[in-house]
């Protein structure tokens, strides 16, 4: 299970980690889209964040209940749900992927599919990090610095997961 702020690289890294561990890869945002037939940005715009969070919570419950060994990239805000955090603590190895806000701003500025960052991305990401940092820490088994090259990040996660699995 990969958690962390938007733009930290959960989806990109997760696909590679899944390949290295011979597991399937699932992105919770993609699962929201598959379940609803609507883009995340559309759900935010038409139904609001609370409606999106309710859908996200259901999707996470289903993903975490699966018996299929998978690498799951959780949406950045999934830790806002206390029930999701409880499930995460029971679900296996949780990796908190971290990067400074400046790095996140650079990475998230490349796309237009992040409705929460429409106004002031730096201020929004800073506030999100402040609001979520303790929640990520509450459920994480492993913390990985994601400012390193992607191959180093993937390697660190794979080694850590293998070490935890061997115990």
C-alpha cells in the first residue's frame, strides 16, 4: 500500500514496484473512475469533495479487503477517513512516500486533472501536508524519500517490503 501526497509518485512508482514484486497494481483514483464512470475532477466539480470522499472510502474498503497480492496507490486524501486508516493498519505493509512541497508543486503543475490545486497550488499543498502528515505517520510502516531517482525509490520500497514480508 502506497500513501502520500498527490504528486509524490505513487502511481508511477507503484507500477514499477508491482512489477518487481510480481503483484498486480491498482490505483484507487482509477478504481473510483471505473466504479462511477466519471473523472475524479468531474465528481469534485458536480458533487463536491464530501461525495468524492464517500466513494473513495468505499473503493478503499473493497481494495483493502481483496485477497489478491497487490500494490495499491491510495489517493492522497484517503487517510482523512478514520475507517480507511483502520483498514490500512490491518492491510499489510504501508509505505509513506514523501517529498517536499516544492517538489510536489513542480510535479503537479504538469497536469490539469487535479481539481484541488486549481487556485494556489503551493498554499493548497502546504495546507494538505499540514493536515495529513500525522495521519500518514499514524498508518505508515515504512517512510521513503521520493526526491531520489525513481529507480532508487523503487529499490528502497521493494527492499523494505521484502524485509517486512520475511519477518
